[in-house]
C-alpha cells in the first residue's frame, strides 16, 4: 500500500470515530399511566405483549423546562406511589432526559406529592439487554485499526 493510500485510510477511520461521538442516541420506553388500577396493563406485573393501553415509544423525546421543543430521552422511569392528597395509587411509566436514580420516599411528581419509589433504567424498554450507549467494540476496533495504520504510515525514528 502506498503512503498516500495509508494516510487516506487512517483519516477515514479517524473521521468515522469522530462522527460516532457526534450522534445523538435516544432510548425506547413504555409510556403509560394508571391510577387505582385504571390501566391494569400498566400495573405490575408488566408484560409488554398485553399492554394495549400503553405505548412503546422507540425514540422517546421529552420537553425540558424553560426550553422550546422536545429533546432526546436517555432514561426510562417507573414511578410507583401513593398520593398524599387523594390516597390514590399511581403507576407511571415514561422517559426522561435525566437520571432520577432509584429512590424511595416522599417526592413531588408533577403537581402531586407522592410516597413511593422512582426507578430509573437506561435500556430500551427497561427490560432489554440492548444498551444505547456506545459498545466497547464499536470504538475499540476502529481505534485499533487507525493506530495500526498510523504506525505503519508515519515513520518513527528513534533518537540516539
């Protein structure tokens, strides 16, 4: 391989790597709401095949406070709680841009004060094995090839 072809090959792989980091990835989440068992398909145990009153949104987007438009979500949440105001039991499944970690206790959810748990996950549908984060191999393989090509392309001279 000539020097120019090797350099071009190396540049192409570097551009590929750079392009991968610029992509926006969204998560897929189930979206549903149940108050006092009003939507049994949203309640636990949850089975996606029986969820006729819930929606699976593949590329989930949500509004941000004080912003215009919708933004890619990176987390799915499930809220299970009891309202302090009405004593209603609620189950909420939706997507969000920020992690809420896994926490239990008292918390404000929209306009309601709840006692319960917020569960956060970062996988499609919260029960899939496919993560939307960059896989280790999708970065390692092009990076290794780029380094190998650059090593054979750029003459390395030892200083004596």
